[in-house]
């Protein structure tokens, strides 16, 4: 064909860092601390629920279920999160089940962002936010978390990275449609404080702006920190879509079961995108996740809760990786949440000299060297920044400690 084949909305969003580094990691023997998924089995009660779903007598669990969410799952999600959000959730109108949190995000942008709309993204950010905004016709507007020096003799914490209130306020304009909030944050591991959440909430209410709250790591919070759900703050339920993931919640990333929670006035538009694209999510996986949430509802806050046990286990793995990185000369930033941490590699500049004239960020070249020569995989932090800011943060790399 002589005329262009590619749709304009795909221009500039075709490259993906995960494709490149997964391929490189598969080429050399290595320890893969790059991709974010567990290398251990999910809990027995989750596996048993899935076995029962696919091998039991209910033959309908092998067929289509309700397009917007299996009844058992949306009922348990509404009951579980309604308690946490302080809302009486209607399973049929306030919950939408999606193919992972990824589809949930895609539905948010496609359903609620139009050409000319601005969407505020906090840097560093999970790398799909920017291209999804652009594919919807919107304009991403960036605001950085800025770090302060750690106390003498202490490692930097993700809590040392904060929003500047005046800088954040300056990003809100008449064109602002939404802000994307990710707490706990990937890749930094920052858990936003109540004070920071209230700042964001006040600005959303003042400027009549939506909030897409990506909370997939909500249960992975350490050192006594508290995960604040922004939809629970005054004035925010009616303008917030909360996104969750069974993959991160129950260590089953391959099942691809996610959800959104929010008012019907917003979710009805997400349902339109969902029914005209994915339409339906696997029934058996939804049934198993429904039973897992039933179990966690009964054990909420108790030591038997998987959410409690997983956070305790991962905090130990985090501390072990921090100690290991310090021992080899890196400077880790201790995360308050998620299963990622960022580390400063500035001390290694002599081993892998920088090339100031190169188009490739230093962290990307360093990781390629590390994979080939040291058998260790990580992800460049420059990936999680907008193009103008990549070079300012290419001395950092991201490790996953869920392994």
C-alpha cells in the first residue's frame, strides 16, 4: 500500500522497554531482578480455589459469565472494599472486572480523556501511563517527586521524595481532566502520606479534576506505613477510579484479573470501552479470586491473613537486597512499599564510562553491561521519566525483590 498504514495514535508509542530487556535477559544466563513478578507459588488456598473452579461440578464456570464481572467476584469486591472505603458499593454499578490492572488503566484513559485534555502524571511513573494518555488524544503534563538528602549515616528512603505543593498546584489548568496517582509507587516504592493525599485531593476538588488511583501494590507496605485510599477522603469518591490487581494481591500475575471501583457516573463509560474491546474476562479465574477474597475478608487484620504474611515476607527480602547492594557499592533507596527498589550506580562510572554524546541513557547501557558481564538483570529508571527528564535520572536502576 502506498498510503500510511499506521494509525496516528500509535506514533511515538511503539517502543517498549520490557520487550527489549526481556529479550536480552533470555539471551544470557542471569538472575532476573528486572521484571516484576514472583518466582514462588501463590498461596495454597488460591490454588485450591482455582482447582475447584475448573474441576468441580459447576459446568458454567467454563463458559461466559457476566461481561462486567463474575457475580461472585464483584459481590465480594464490593463487600471487601466498601468497608475500606467507607462506601456502600453496588456490585453491579460500582465494580468493573478487567483483564488485569493494565486494561483497567486503558479503559480509564479511553473512556474519560479526550483530545485537548491534560492529564497530570507524577514522575517517576509506571511507563504505560504516558503512551495511554497519548493514544487517547490527551496531553501528559509531568510533575516530579523531588528528593532531599538522607540523614547523615542513613540510606535514602522513598519517603525522602516529596511533591512540591506549589509546583503541583501550577500543573492544574482549565484543560486538566485527570491526575494519575500511583501509591505505593512503581518504581520508587514511595507510599504517599495522608498529608500528600489531602494536598492532591484538595486540588482535584478545587479544579474539578478526576483521579485515576493505581493501587495495585496496596497490600505491600512496610515499616508500619499506612496505605491511604484517596477515594476515602472528603470529596473524592465521586471523582476517583480506584484500580486493583489480583496479580499483585495474591501473587498470580499470569491470571490477569483486575478491577476498578468508583461511582456509576464514571464506571458506566469504562463499561462501554470494555464491552467494545475485551468484553469478557476468564470465568474460572474470577471465581477463584472471589473465593480468595472471601477468605481474606474473614481473616482481615489477623495474622492468618495472606496480606499480612506477604508484606512481612517481602520486607525481609527487601532488607536482604538492600544489604547486598550496599555491600557491592550501590546506594539503594529503601522503599516503603511495592516489591521494587531503586539504586544509585554512580560509583560504577569508572567500570562503564558514560558517553555524553550517546542517545541511549547511561542506566540502559549499564544494565546491558551488567547482564552480559555480571549475569544480573535490572530495569533502567530513565524508562519511568518523560523524555526531557530521562538524563537527569539515568544514574539509577530498578530492582525487583519479590524473587
